[in-house]
């Protein structure tokens, strides 16, 4: 599972309309090609973050497919003007603290996705496993009080700079903010080493995310997520 | 509530006067359009910070409106030469420690606005809630000794890298400095994890903030804040 | 032993096809020349990291040979458009905790290489040596439960910013992730000061790594490592 | 009180001599205009820091004057090629630990100025005020053993990222180094959270600081500070 | 004593051969002029660090001479394409823990120079001076077991971001690595706050260091240090 955060060089906005149109069509074609047999979702961060314009989530059966997608994407005109300020690589894996099934690919369905990299303190891992299990049950219980917020967690140990990539999928940003503030007072929270940067992502289609770079805003009515 | 910090590429100042004039008029038009039915305030940081020239505060009913404003703003000529060194996203929410009403949108009224992102230590959240309440009363009491300094706090848990965006609105910079130094000795202060970067913002109109980029200084007599 | 991480300026992708072809052929020639009598392996990070495109591992008999290789490489057209976001320099040396032979140069053989710089806390070095030996035995025992993951460690004390460069060579990314997560609960783990950034590298040939910059993806069937 | 640190883009040095001359004359004119009724001093850091070429200290009666000076300065040709790697904003205020008068503006008089931003730990502020007073007396006593080193401290609480801007004015760099090393062993020193970056600034005139960017070195005989 | 670390913009390598030749001759002339009556040594870091190409060590009788050398150097063509990623300023001073004479200027003589900035914890300075003396004797004893590694330490308290600049001069990189690893287990090591970045520098002449930027590698036989 790959979260790719893209930022367009301000100089790209100074190109003429036709060149920008072609740049975007090539980017869209690469996404559509990959999306024909893989899960690919697009989000816009224009207005919510200073350092990111578009975020793509791609899910594949192995690392090689992710690589191939990025090689093709890099050939598009738009990527010749993009930097990647962030990139999170994670694998699905069952949790040792919960029976929730996390292994099957499933699309994000909410209007908003909140994503952050997550690292626990080494003191956490020094606890006995039944103690860690006990502490996590309280954390999980608080989460269940917010059924409108759906948690997706993938694992990055050794593959990337964080231990986990945490994503929360919801239509209700205020409820999510409440949940995060509530979780601060759980015992589990004291074992957090890092949970930033935190990204507020607005679900949209690839095409609309591209248009938001230099054209029309994404209309509110269009904010349902499109999956391939 | 969105705080957007903009910095103009020095190369923009090398463009000719007409091009700069058009770039600024497009930016102003985007702000006037949004400001016709939303709260939008402009501040200049020329001279107070090295890394920011203009700060905009926009308040909207939801995240989608913020997104739409930034899409339109990005189409203006000036934004093709701007970077966003900082951006803070927060929501209004009642405080658990005070009855002060913080939910209603209200404009900043002072000559200066002092803004910083705020994160508390996890030890704070491990305290019992009545203990936190007791500690905050002393903090609030000190704040009330400075009635000329008006506190605006919004919440960012999970939405952005900080927990809170703190903004102090005042005509009296020296009184604000005294207040911050006084607050260091309160018990609450020992639970601060991060309260920087700290921004000294001078209230002005969008038009004057734009002129300060390449033209005339904002005259002292014009330093009353303009709201939409 | 030198790990060199390269990133191509997006502007390079805007050069015409012939110029890019020549730039890549010069880079390849420098690698082939060096590889004729030294160990040189190439990896692609397109799709796994935001900040690196190619990683080269070179092993030489002394520092002067590494220097000479980089002087020649810098003359190639491609390097005139590359930055080096990371670089790790290490020497082979026997471990005081294990009889595993680490002194002889040996090529990486797996589909993936996971690399990170490693620094231990000063509390670790304050332990008596027999205590450190005891703690490492448990760490080594866990590693041996994953025979499909081959550890290569080199030493950087005083030569570079880390103490060790750790590299894990494997065909099985999921097993490696399991191993790293398991190692978090060993006693040795509590003495880790830094183990990031962490790089997921896909083994390939220099030629294919170059083509992945602007052309065809590396086909999965080609992902066996090529050594000089 | 404003410390502004400027760095010239290396590309500026590639402009032709006439263009550089005009760029510098405009910068000088802005400084002379401001300096006609305000305290303005110039320092060169060519050779002492990698990231700064010129430092200006400006003192004004309020923040608005600082803003106006920077608006005018930004219109000069040279500023179109400058970045500001650092900027420190502070206010004069009496010390609670000393009767030394710090409120009146006074020019720096030495050949060298050593400047750094300063933040104390929160443990410091948790001490009773008489305990803090006692600890500071020892610190002040050591400082008085170096009468050739003159301390200027301004306050930045809430206005900028540091709590204090500390400046030491002297002709004797070796004595200053001794003083700082001596102060490390005082009790006050253990409450320092941050005292870097630290800048070695050579006093000169604005004109000579400008010439040091692309022309003749500042002759040793000219190293007396010029004030407006 | 000034350590200046230079990195050439990759775009410089795209200039034509004649322009590069002139750029280098001007740089060399500035070094030869300064070197005619001062100690100046050159090192290449091509291949050992990602972020530095050349390091110059200059020793002068006062700060003004360092400034003058950098003004003249900045006029050379090459410096118009260089950034200075690092710069360390230090003064010679006798050690309170050793009778070794460190005051007289002496050239580096080995094939390699290992340089890093060094900061001790404040807990170190809180120890009584005889306790610090005792702890340092063990540190010094370990150092003396490696007579082929020659330590040069200069003092930067208040002048630059570190407390000391540490340089180790040797022909034997592996012995130096052993020494640093051995020193980790001394009591003194637990009082280290920062000892990175760490630079592996290959001794050469200015001329050869310049040629390594875009031309021939420095032949191994030429790796004896040249001093002015």
C-alpha cells in the first residue's frame, strides 16, 4: 500500500493552458491504466496543507507493481514539474491486539481521509505482550465510540521511516478531531513517539484533483470518492 | 479556520511593474470574491519574520469552502510566484476548562496578531481531568490580568501537525510579551511540548499587504484591520 | 563500502530523448568501467521512496578507489542533473558479538535490499562488555529464525554520521517486516538511538535502473541482481 | 530591535559589474534614509558563517517602523537576490535579576558582535523567583570579570521563536570565548535549552559590508563600527 | 582556524570546458595568494560525502584575515557556483586536561582528515573540575594507544554552533574507526551531546581538489598533503 504526496512547482502554473492540459491528460492516463486492475484513489490537499497538492493511494499485490506504476507515472508531463514531499509505504497485516480483519483491500469511502505516520516508543515494546494487549483494549474501545470514523492501519517496520501508516476515513471531520483528542488521555497515548505530519485529505477523482491545481475548485457535490 | 502564510519568490520582484500589478490585482480579486460572504483578514510580516511576507486568516463553514478558496487563489498571478512556508488548519470548539464562548466567528480587531502552533506533552493528558482543570485556572487567571490581549484558540487534533492554533489579538505588543513571560512561571507551562514558530503579524488590508511586497510601506495610520 | 543515493532533478526529464540517452550511456560506461574489477550493484527506489531514484553500492579496497569512481561518475552527463540526498560510508569489520564472517566482500543476492543507518545510545556503551554480549545473543537468535533474510553490517564510527550501515538482503519483504517488528521487543532494541531513514531498494542492473528514470519499468522477471 | 541576516544568491555575483553597483547603491540608499533618524548598524559575516553575508541591526520606537524600513529595503535591487536565513525580533526591557539599565538604545562599539537566540528550560521557570535570582547572581558575577565584553539582551517572548536575543559586543574574541566557556560551569547554564545558532559578526559600515560581497575586502583599519 | 566546506552546483558541470577552467584558475589564484603567507590546506570529499566536494582549512592570526581571504575567494568564478553547506570557526587554546601543546599552528600530515563539531552535555560542566580531569585522563589514555592518529582540537564556544572542532589526522582510516569505537565505552563518552556530522576528508592539493570536480581523479600516489 503506497501513499504518494505530490506538490506541483509554482513555475508549472506559469506554463500555457495547452501545455498544462497535456501534462494533466498524461498523468490521468497513467492513473487510469494502473487503475484498470488495481485500487487507486485520489485526494486533493489544496487548502488543507501548504506542502502537498495531490495524494494518491495505490494498492498492489507486491512492491514491483508499485515500482512499475511510478515509472509510468514519471513519464507523464505533470511529473516533470512535481516533487514528492512525502511518501509512505506499508503492508497490510493482521493486528495482534484485535480480530478486525485488515488484510483484504478495501477502498476508502468517506469525504475526508486523515493520514499520519506513526512510531511508538521503545518503552512500549519493552512491556510484556499481555500488558500491551490490555492497554490497547482501552484504546480500541474509545475508537468504537466513533463508528462513523473508520480506521485503516498498515505496517512499515523496516520498509519506511515509520512503524505504521494510520489512515482514518470519515465524512465527519469534527467527530474525528474529537476522537483524536479523546485518545490523548488513554494509557496507550503515552507510548506515542511520533504521529506527525498529519494530513487532511479531501476525497475526489484523479481528474478533479488535477483540475484543482490550476482550474476549477472541486464542487462540494462531487466530493464522493471515485475508485478505479 | 485557516491560517495561510505566504512568501514571495525574490525573483518576482524582478518582474516588470505592470506584470506585478496584474499579479496583485488577480490575488486581490480572489480575496474580495471569497471575502464577500466569509471572514477573511490579511496581515503583513514584512520586517517581523524572515520567511513570511503575507498571512491570510480565512474562516468558513467547512473544509470544502477552504479548499475552493485556495483553488481560486492559486489561479492568481501572484500565487505562481509564492510558496507557503506554513499553514495551520483548526476548528472552533468549546474549551473544557473555561466558559468563554469560542464557537462564534469573530474578527481580529487589534493592530497586531501573535500566532503559534501549540502541542502539550503526553504527561499532561495522563493527569486526571480535575487536576488539569485546576492547573488551567491559574493559567486563565494570569491571562485575565491582561484584558487588552484577546486570546483566540482553535483545535487541530489529527487535522494538522499541532494540537491547537493559538492567536493573541492586541494593540499592545509589550503587554503581550509581558503576558507570555508571566505565563512561563505557571504550572501549566511545564506541560508545553512545542509553541514555536511564533509569528508577529501586523494587521492591514489585503491591498496594503500586497503593496508592501514591492511598493509603499503600510502607513501607521492605516494599521486598523479591515474585514470583509 | 559505499552506499550512494541519487535523485534526478525533475528538469532532466524535460530534456529531449537523445540528450537523456547520452546522459545515461555516460553514466553506464562509468559504472561498467569501475565494475570491471570491483563489486558494484544497482538498485531502483522509484516508487518506494520520494527522495531517491537510484542507489549504488560500491565496494573497494580503500577510500581512494571510492573517490576515483565518484570523480569519473561525476563526469557523466546524468550526474550533472543529480543530487545525492544520502550517502553512507562504512568499512567491513568482524563483530565482537558473533563469529559470522563479515570481512569478505560478498554480493547482495535477493530481490530487495533494506538499508538504514544505525546509532546506539551511549547507555549501551556504558554497559559491561559481557552484558552487551548477553543482550546481543538474544537479538542474533531472533535474526536466525529468519534464514531467508541475510544481514550485512558495516562500520562507520567517525567516518560518517552513523555508527553502522545495516543492510538486509532478501526475496521476502513481508518476512523482513516481521523480523523488524519482532526485534522491537528484544532487550537490545531499547538501546537504539536512530535507525532511520529506512530504504526499500529493488535489485536490478544499472541499465534497468537508468531506464526506470524516464522509460520502461523494470520487468518483474528482470529483478535478479546483476553484479560486475 | 531587529537583527536581520541576509545571504546573497551566488547567481547575483554572476551579474555584470554595473548591475551589481546599482543594486548595492539602492540598498545603501535605503539604509542611509532609515539611518538618518534611527540606529542602524551593519556587520559582515563573510568568512565567519557559511549561511550569512550581511547582518543589519535596526532599532526603532515600534514594530511599524521596522516594517516600513523592510518595505523600502525590499525595493532595492540587491534584495531581489537576497534570502533572509535568520531574523530575530526583540524588545528592550529591564531585567528582573540586575539593575543594569538596558532600556536606553545604545550603539554597539566593538570590532566584533556575537549574537545568538536563547531559550531556557521550563524547569528554570518552575523555580521560585528568589532561587532564580540567587542563581543569576553567580552568572552575572562571572560576566563582570570580563569588562571588555559588553552584554546586550533583548526580549522576544511570544514575538519570535526564541525567548531572548543575546548580543555580546567586544574587541576581544578570545576573551569572549573564555567567558562563554567559563559560564558553562555556572549553575544557570544547566537551565539552557537552546543557544544556537551563534553568529560571529565583524563590525563595519553598510558600504563596506556591501563591497565585501563582490569586491574588496574590508581593510583591517576600517573595522571600527559606523553608526547612523 | 577555519574549516570551509564547499559544494559545487551540478549546473556548473554543464558549463563549457573553457569557462570551467577559468573558474578554477581564479579559485586557485586566490588560494595561492593567501597561502603565500598563511597555512592553507585542501581536501577532497568527492566520494566520501554527498553534500561536500572540497574542504579548505585556513589558519590566520585573527578573524579579519579569515574575512579578507573569503572576500577574495568569493570573487573567483568558481565561488559564483558554490554553496557552503558547513563552516566551522575555532580558535587554538591550551587544554585544561592535558599538557599537549595545541597552540602552535601545525599542518596536517596524513592521507586522511576526519573532522566533526563537538558539543558536550551540560551535565558534564556541572561536574567538579577534578572529576572532569579524572574522566578525561581515561579518554586521553585510549587516544595514546593510537599514536598513528593525531588529534587537533580547536575551541568555538560562542563563536560558532559547536563547542569544539575536532580533527583527526592519520594515514590509517581503519585504526581511526577502531579508536572512535573504543572511545564509545569510556566514561567521557556518556557526556557527548553531539558529534555529527562527521567528515572523511582526503588530503590533496588545491589544484587536484579542483580537478576532481570535473576532470581527472586524484591519483593515489598524489595523496600527500600540500601546504602553502
